[in-house]
C-alpha cells in the first residue's frame, strides 16, 4: 500500500510515463487497492494509457464502467478523438458515440493543420514536421480501424493513399532543395567591361590570375647568361696585338 501511495504521488509531481502508469494500474487491480484512492483521479490516469488494450481491460476490472460515458464525453469535448474512440469501442458504446465521425473529424483537423503550414513561409524542416504529424494521425486512425474492425464503415484505402502522397511530397521538397543548392552555389565575381565609347558594358567573369612565379621563371630561363668582364691585370700580355714596330706590346710599352 505504501508503494502505491508513493507511486501515485510521483505521477502528480512530474511528467507521466504511459508504461509506468499502466504498471501502477495493474498493481491496483492485482491487489484491489482502488478503494484507497480517489476514483476520479484514477480514472483520469487511463487517458494516458488508452492506446494499450490491456489498460482498457484493467479499467473494466477496476469497476469504472458506469463512469466511462462521461469520461468519453469529456475526451470528445477536448478533441481527444483517438482515445475517445478506443474507449467507445472497448466498452461497446458505438450506438451512443458513433466512432467513424470522430475519426473523420480527427483527420480533417490534422489535414487542415498541414495545409496551413504549407501556405505560410516556413522552413523545409517545419513543413516536414507538419507532414509527419499528419502521417502519424493517419496511422492512428488506421490502427483504430484495424483493431475494432471498422473497415466496412471507413475503408482504409483513401487513408493509405494519403500517407503515400505525403511521403512523396516530402521527398520532392527535399530533392528541390538539393537542386537549388547546386544551381545557386557560389559564383565567380562579375566585372563590367565597357567599349571605347563607354555606351555599352558587358558582364564578364573575371578570369582567374595565372601563377606569376611560373611566368617569371620562364622569362628568366630565356635570357643568356651575362659574361663578367675580366680585369686587365689578369690578362697575359700575349693576348694583346703586335706593336707598331712588330714587337709585342706589354702594358702600354712599345716593342723595340
């Protein structure tokens, strides 16, 4: 009993985990501890676990059958349609609360939200989130149709087609975004080139500068090496021409 009380306090003080709530309700059913708690508070916990078939069975075991119609009405007023439908079908109240109109309302609301998101100037990520929410809603409805054999009243074909449409739309948006990123990538800087009259200018892409070092090396390699002058004192007198009298000139002196 002490464990159950401490556990129940935890649900009111923090975010509710659906599996933990289900375990708590099973504990109450197993040890017949419901009378120790406020029945309205316990019934409210079933809202968190409506997607589990076992929880709906526990709800019947704990003796909440008489309170279920008001509980369902409250869910419908708050537009919690999927959970309302699950309680309606589990407690066989389809005559009092027809499930199919509720499922259709749920889908209409979800689709309207998706359309509004696509019309506004929103990012690709936000549009995908809206599409994912509608896909999740469509699958919730498909789950209800399958679990409670509602195919004859609400054929799932159109729902399945809509799921495929949304998946295709998401893929097309992604492809379009990728294509735009490639086409409108970084460009070369544009420069204006005018003719001599100055009356007409054309846009030209400025060519990339060539490697200056390569051009400089090529220019140097075509010039012949420069011959350094040899000092006069380093030259042998035999290199000079013959003097006026036939002798060899040597450092400015005439021959004999």
